[in-house]
C-alpha cells in the first residue's frame, strides 16, 4: 500500500517540478496556483505512506536509508509550503521540487519491507532526535535552494541577460533574506538535534559518540554555519560569499547522509 502511495508522490513531485520550471519561464498565474496544489497533494499521499509504514513497523519510519530519504523529502516539501504560504516563490519551488522528487525516487529504489526496531533505537529519544535533526537538514536544503538561485541570478545580472527562460527569478535581496532566515532556523534545529543525540547516547552507552562519523559530520556542518552566521553579523558576509558557504555546508550534509548510511559507518550506519 505505502509503495503505491510513494509512487504517486513521486509523480506529483515530478509534475510540480515541471510546473515550477514553467513558472519561472513565463509570468502567468496558472503555474503559481498549480505548484502549491501539486506539492500539497504529493505531501498528502507521501505522509500517508510514511504513516502506514510507521504503523506497520510499530515505530516512526526513519530507521533505514530509504526511510530517512523519504522523511527528509516530506519535511522539505512541508517547510517550503509553509514559506510559500507567506511569500510565494515559484522559482524556489523549481529547486525544491526536483530535490523532493530525487529523494523520493531514491527512497523508492531502495525500498525494502518494514523491519523490527533494533533494541538500541527503542527509546523515546528516537522521534525527538530524528525529527529535530531531519528538520534541520530540510531547512538547510531550503537555504541551499535559495543560495543556488542567488548565484544563478547574480550571474544573469552581471552578464546583463535580462531576458531568457530565467528572467522571472526573485531579486537577490529576497533570496539573501530567505537564505539568512533558513540558516538561523536550521542552526537552531541542528544544535537541538546534536544535543538530543548526545543525551540519548549518554543514556544508552554512557558516552556521547565522540568519534562517531555522523557526529563528526554534524559538528563540521554546525561549525560551517556558525562561522557563516557570525560572518554575516560581524563582517557583513552576504551575497555570493554567503551563498557559496551555504552550499558548501549543505554538501557536508549530503556527504554525511550518503557515506554514513551507504558504508554503515559508526553507530548511525549500523543501527539506522
């Protein structure tokens, strides 16, 4: 059942991607109205798939690589829709939608049946830690999307390409504000995710996973974004430099997600 819903969500995210691309190429109302509806429909069936799998497994469906990818995609779409409700940004959807599509497609390809929860994960800390950490990743993915659009728009303006398929991109100021807001909230969530993970590890093992690769990657990501935010507040780091560092930080998140899970590194790779 959940596999069929996941397939439908993938198709709706693909349709949203195409609509968003049309929306930044032509200034028409239809793509702007259709995009959130497609994403909301995709999120609805996607959430249903996650709930069904969670009920079948008896725990929140986040303990396999496929489940983690699926959960990240759902949170990314949910956060984008929340932002879209306050400030319609079709162009941002042109990055978020294919990201969600790719994540769910990868989750679908890596799909396997529900498995019993490993004893080490049977804790009330599981949903707290995973939701906080994944929310942080999703917000940083949105910051990445805004930064990518910033670099594209800046290049267009520097080369005086006033026309073309990308002529309806948001202003550099708007994209920089979105990036900054996402960085602040993403860092808060990442910090809470790290703290909850340390507390959980101390409760289970009596130590805080000081050499666990996932924790090392998380602390590296945290350091990149702390330096970036500190630079924005004290040294005026904005624009291209801020966008580049945001993308670099997100690259660390992607590297962590793929390497830890695919290579079964550390406690996260073995237990999740």
